[in-house]
C-alpha cells in the first residue's frame, strides 16, 4: 500500500486528474453492471475506489502545501 501511495505521489497533478476521470467512468460501468445482476469485477471495483481515495488524498496534501 505504501508503494502505491509513493507511485501516486510521483505523478503530476494533470496525470492524477486524468486517472480520476478514467476511474470515475469505470466505477460507473461497474455500478451499472452490478445493477443489472452481473457481479464481475467486484474486487477490482473495490480496489479502484481505494486508489481513487489515495489520489484525492495526495491532491489534498498538495493543495495544503501550497497554502
């Protein structure tokens, strides 16, 4: 987990925002599939939500450092 956070911190802000946008689209697809009764990729969706939270955390840390 520490390695993932370090990898995220190594990326610039534009890359992180692009990743967030892609993740939002994929999470939407997973939610739609789940509502249709398809449970494929449940672990992947959970991992994606955690990665998304890590990215938001790093962006917030950077925002606070600027102040």
